[in-house]
C-alpha cells in the first residue's frame, strides 16, 4: 500500500515535469514537432522518476542502485515507446489536441511502468537478471 502511494506521488511529479518540459520546449521552438518535445519531456522526467522511485516507492528493493538504474532505464524506455506510440496515434491519426494526446500517452505508459518496476526493475528479494 505504501509503495503504491509513493509510486503515484512520484509518478505524478514526473508526469508534471514531463508536461512542463514539453510545454517549455514547444513555447521556445514553436515550429518543432511535438513528438520531439515529448522526447525532451521524457528525458528530464526520467531522472525525477528514477530517483523518486528508488528512494521512496521501492526503497526496499533487492537490487543495487546500478542494477535498478539499468533495469528502470529499460522499463522507462519501454514505457516511452508506448507513450510515443499512443501520442502519435492520438495526435496524428485521430487529430486530438497535443495535451490530450500527451496525457493519454503518459497514463498508459505509467501503468506499464508500474508493473515492470514492481516486478522487475526494483524486484524485492533475490536479485537476478
């Protein structure tokens, strides 16, 4: 229960960072493709997410910091692939506004990331690849 609380809080913080960076990049470079701004948001939010999850959500992880980092990087990258695919589908194919598309991508990626983080990246117990 406590892990879930922190996961939601850290995830929400990372999502807000992602959206803020997305908005700032698009404001600074108006002609930039939103998909590139999404990459920038992900890269900044990744560090917020990793540190927050390692220290708060999964503080009892049975893995080293480096092992958790590389596992979480793989997990986050998989989540970003989902995020970007959903974003492109909603924004380009369905022509929804960028914010709706971004939020849809973030929500689906967050669900995927929680499952992979809980059961692999920060796995409790024996640390195996």
